[in-house]
């Protein structure tokens, strides 16, 4: 497959670059995407909601009043769930929301996401992003040269680049991550997907 290469001055290269069709040109699998995105969102839940039942609340050791003779309902503890300050009946407890997805399904989901984005025309292959110093204005001007500064963008880097990350952390609607670490959710949660040219080789190694 061929794709335009966007230079750092906002223009496109005269020669199109090759992108692997087995990543950017497959028939997308919606079921795999659904399962992988669901696992990402579910696994982000902490599951720390907790309440105290009648065995956990403090107090309630002494019987409030005698069993008979008062003309009122029987009571064995003042920490009964029907009393104010008592325990909670069937309240939430800490739990694990982890959802496992097979590696092959995750790989298929990511390839499907890349293919969807390529079909939409939302993928842009860019030159190597290099920044000598961390400066937000320089990165924003680069996005402006591509006329995408007002869109929600995800940048996929080939390697850790601290200056790029520091420059982009204050730009609204801009996410930066390694191409090898990007989840299906990261690939779909944007309007424009910027992929470094060198990152494509990394993707080929991951999906090999």
C-alpha cells in the first residue's frame, strides 16, 4: 500500500511511502475491536467501592432492650441494617473487573483499527519528530502547518522522545504514546492518527 509522507514543514513528500497491507489494509473485524476496547475500559476500573455490613460496623454488643414487655419490636443489636448507623445489606464490596483477551484477538483488533483509520483517511505518516528543546509552541506550529491543530490527535512514536512528550502535554486533545504500546482504544479515540515513518517498522516487528 502507498501513503503520503508528511514533512515537518507541512508539505508532502513527492514519493509515497509503503505501508504494510497486512496492518493497514485488512478487512476490519468488529467483534475483535469490541472485545479489546471493552477489556481496556473494564480493566481501568479500580473496583474499590466498599461498604460495611452488620459484622463490620462498630458497636452493637449489648441487646438494646429486653425481649418482651415493652410493646415494641424485638431487637438484638443497634447495628441492625434496619437501624440508623447499622450495617448495609448487600452493599458493594471490592472486586476485580479484569477481563482477559487472547493475544491474537488483541492483534486482530489493533490491525482492524489501523485499517478503519486508513479507510477513513485519518492516518498520516509523518517524518521523524525531533525536537532539540521541549517547546509547546514549536509542536503546535507543526500541527498547524498540517492544518490539524483543532482536531483530536494521537501521535504514535517509534521510541521514547522526552522533548516531544514535554512539548505536547499542554496541547488540548493531543495524546502521545509509543506505537508498540498503543491500544485499540488509543487508535480509535481520535480524529487524526499521526504515525512516525520509523514506527511502521516497529509495528511490523510486533505483528510478525
